C-alpha cells in the first residue's frame, strides 16, 4: 500500500464487518430455509392469545352494500368462520379454491374480512375468482383489525355461537388444516350443545 | 438433413465448450494479474469473444427449434405450438425457465465481449481482473443451466403437437421486456467486476472508476426500460388497470434498480471528489448481488408470485450456493480490503456530497425496505408465524415516506456546490419555484374532481422537481450555456422523476372504475366519459377463439374512440385471457374489458378512466434516456494520461 491509512476507519471497520457478516449470514439462512421448505406443505402456526377469549366487538360496512353495517352481535347465535383476505394478497389466491370448496359444504357461515383493500379491487377479485363468502365485511382502514391482532393475510378465525374465538389459523388454509384442525375444533364446539 | 437433426446435440457441445472457456477466462487472467504474467492476462479478451460465439450458436439453435417446430426438443414442445404465430415463436425462446436462462447467459457474454472490446484505455491487469470476474460469474450460470436446466433436452417419442406458450406471454411487449430487463440485471456485472478488481488490487484508481461509470448508467437505463415495459404489459395484458403490484418478481427487479440509482450517484462523487470510495464499491457489489438474489427468488420457487417459474428445490439450492459464494466472497473481500482504500477530501454539512449521501441513504433504505417486505413472508414462515402476504398496504406507505424527502431534495443537489456551500444560495434560487409549485398544487387541489389531496401532492412533487431542475438549466444557460452530456443526462433523469411522480400520484388519486352488466345499446357514464356498449361477436384468432366486444367511447359528447375488448380462449390449453380495449391519451387512458356473459345478451363490462397513467412510463423512459445520454459523455472515454493519481 502506497497511501497512509487513516486511523478512524480502521477502528470503525470491525463493527461494520460484523454487521455485514450478520446480515449476510441471516439472509443465507433464511433463503436456505426457503429452499428446504419450497417442496413441503405448511407447518402449524403458533397458538394465539385470543383463543378462548371473546371476539373483539366491531361494526363494519358490508362490502357489497357499503351503507349497511354489521356488528359482532348480529353474527352471534351460530358459529362462523372469519377469513381475512385482500385482493393484493397472493397467498389468498392460493387459499381461495380450498376455502371455496369448504364453503360449498355449508358446514358453517364463512364471513369474509376484506382487510386494507380498495372496495373496487375487492369486488373485482371476487368477480374474477368467485365469491365463497356468506357475507364480506370491509375494513378499508384496518382499524378494527388491530383488535383482532391481524398482521397479515390470509388469517382465519373460528368464532362460536357465543362470540368466543375458538381457533385461529395464520396463513393459507389447506385441506389438511381444515380436516385436521378446523373440523375437530368445530365438533368440539358443537359436541356438548 | 442428418446434420439438422443433430443440431440440439451440437448446441449441447457448444454450451459445454462455453463452460470450459468461461472457466479459463475466470482462472487464467486472474492468476496472470496476480502474478504479473502477461500471456495469461492476454487470454481474457479472446476467451470473451469465443464464449460469446459459442453461446450465440446455442441460442441460434434453440431459436431454430422454435421456428421449425422441432417438438423433439422438450423445451420447444412445452412452450410452442404449430398454431403459434412466428413472431411469438421467436420470443418463446425466453418464455420459460431454461430458455430465459440461456438468454441471460447470452446477455452476460455480450457484456463480457463489449468490455473486452471497449477497454483499450485500461491497463492490462485491470482488464484481466474485470474479465476474469465476469468469466467466473458466467461459468456459474453456464453450469447451472447445463446441470439443472438444460434447454436442449430431448423428448422421445416426439409429440405431434406442442403445449403452446403461456397465453399471458403471447404479446409483443413481452418480446422485448425480458431482454431489456436481463441486459440491465447483467449489466451490473461490470461495476461489480470492477469493484472486485479494485479490491483485489487494493486500490481504487479514479481513472478506472471513470471508465465504469457509463457502463453502470447504461445497465441502469436498460433495467429502467425493462421494468417500465413489464409495468406497461401488466397494465394492458392483465386488464386490471393496475401498473405496479409489489409482486415478489417486480420487487426482485426493483431492488437492483434502487441500488443502481444509488450507485450512479455515489460513483459520481467518488470519481469527482474521491469521496465515498468504499461505499461505492459496496453499492456495486450490492447492485449485482441483488440482481442475483432476484434471479434466485424468481427461479427457486421460494416465494409465491403471480409469475414465478416452476418450483424446483435442486435449482433453488444450486443458485443459493452460487449466491452465497458470490455475495459472501465479495463481502469478505470487501471487509478485508476496503479499509485500506484512500479516503476522499473532507466536505462540509452543506455541500453536494452531503446531499448525495442523503440520496444514497434514502435509496438504500428504500431498497432494504423492499427486500424486507419481499422476504417477510418467508421470515414469517421460518419463525412459524404461518404463510402471509405483504402487499401494497405496507409497500405503498413505506415508499411514500421514503420518497417524499428524496423528491424534496432533488432540486438542491444540482444547485449546491461540491465540498462547501452556504445553504442560503440554493435556497434563495429555489424559493420562488417552491412557491410556484405550491401555488400549482393549491390550484390542483381545488380543480381535482376527486382525490384532491393526492392530486395536490402529485402536482407539488412533480412541479417542485421539474421547476427546480429547470432552474439549474437556467443558471447554466446564464453562466456559459454549456452542458456536458453528463449534466443533460441528469436533467433528463430528474425531469423523468417529475413526470413519473405526476403520473403515479394522479392516477392513484383520480382513477375511476365502473363495472356493470350491459346489454347492447346500453350507455354508462364515468366522469366526463360515456361508454356505449354495442354487443359482442365471435372473432377467431390464430391460436385462440375470442369474444370481441364493441364499445363506443365519447368524451363530453363527442366521439373519442371505438374499443374492442376481447376475451380469448386459447386452443391448446383452454386458458381464458382478457385483452383490454384501450384508448391511450396524454391526459387520460380509457380502458374497457369484458368479463362473463350474464345471459340475455348482457355482459359484465368494466370501464376504467386512468388519468395521467402514461406519464408513469413516459417518466421512466425519460429516466432511461438520462442514463444513456450521461453515458455518452466523452469525458468517460478519454484515454487516461499516464500521470500519477
């Protein structure tokens, strides 16, 4: 080296080097995980603190009739499934055929929760792919979603007749999840009644 | 005839030879530069040319396979069909994973040969190192293609008919979108290879850096055009009326673009002031690494996207190892060598350096933000939080927050002096123009038929950047009236940014959509536009059957356009595609698509009015033009004198 080396950068470097190294290693780790998972089916989600608690109250407009508002009280009386989606959500498109097949069994009411979406886009999405929902609530601002602890779509809640959250699934529903988790949870609700 | 039948095998041999040549190009010149052995360094240039010739032969043979319908080639049978028109058969070459990889390698060898040809002004060790690094990258891609994604695999017995090209891709815009994009992605290999060469050498010579600047500009300009074409294609082909979806694949192209934009600015500082040395090298590594990461994300099936290639864990693992070697190796080299580089001249808090530093911080943050959003679904999955999508709610907001200060700073950049300036001078120059753009914004606020706030924000941002940039032009004209191509490029690119901001925010604010069931003769009003539905007829296409609607559009009562939206059913796969009827206008686009027949002659008809949507692409084109113009500056090509640095 023919140039004098300033002192300050030399001391600063190890920190920069460690940061760069950590970012690189975590990125590689994440991508390696991604590759290892790219062939496999979904894994189970973590339990939610909301399970077994009363569902948060809400009053939201109906997507297809914005002037009509629906509250949690109105939905009580029978169990229902609340499915969070958005037209911008790629995973929701993957989930859609599974959800449609389940809705067609008419096992219980499937309520759509259209989250942070443009109503026009949401309607178009339903028109293009089909509407499996008994009713779609529109939460354009995403305010009510905070109470539900929603941070991503798709997400699905099972709410019983009394308005208690009994089961929750983060990520796309699959046939395995419906068979192995949702239906047993539903039977557990209906059993003693 | 017998020879023609063996062409795919010949292509195989050509690819294997190309791999061999690439390895030689990677190893010998680097060794030669390290040890100072001239004959080894001299291998670099001929190896580049030879590699280009070999890959071009393979590419020509694959193209021929499509042209003559050689369905004994699996890739051709999977992506073509005897009914597919000739023009689309040419582009079907890069319509799926294997062929697009071949195109990628072809672009890489073209860049490599171009570097070999246009590097006479550089000392031989630098040329040898740069071409050596490109050779190693090329060898990795060739190996990836040959071992996991061979486009010349045979399919026996030969099927009588092919499966046809994905109908979404049967479009003229798609003919040039991937090549442009790839030229851009791959183009970043030049600044990358240069950065590695500089790190290997242990010093950053400003004269060599000057030589890489046009390459960065050109690569970035091509990437801009590529992204712009993709956005335009999504707009008219998907028929949703949207122009950007924050899809992982779009993000994959956007990240290197942001890093490249930052690199262009930081290279300018390094070349002119000798500052930001190590930062420039890091950005060069980042821009190319992000290109590779993009390729990985698109081709590994790790992320769910509307237009990802087929998932295959072997391919994913291969690129991941490659990615790890390239990124890890270059970062390690950077960490070891960068601290030895010279520091530039000091600069004050109010100087052009500071502004460009802010530009770089904002662009780099935006890039990190896009990376995080793109990888978050994977992270959530890895942490057991389930599969989620991160969409416009996240990206839109974050991007607005980061781009607002960038837009606010742009006009100051050109008007502030290097090293030290009083903040008062540029502020005084710009104050009247800030006032004028604010006034325009207020007028726009009250004139907007809807979305007044976003409209005003768009006009404010666009007016401020455009007027501030023109203020710079004016002061140059008054000073001496001389513009270097570099300055002109900057002016074009910044005006492009203004035009883009205008388009993006105004279409967001004033976009109108109406979807109704219409019977022939029925009329529907959307804003100042009237749509008259004339009915639907059957119209056969070359490889599809279409229902073609006829819609008369009137603006303020006078006829504007007759549109023919189509709904096509493709013969080979039975896929249904919509083809929008579009009337393009400077101030607004009118777009009509037809959906389902609803019985009784009624059809679902969707009508969009998209004000200023063309400005988005016009802005992008202006930015690309800026990149090309700046690259044309003679200064970059002047032969450096033998004076000491």
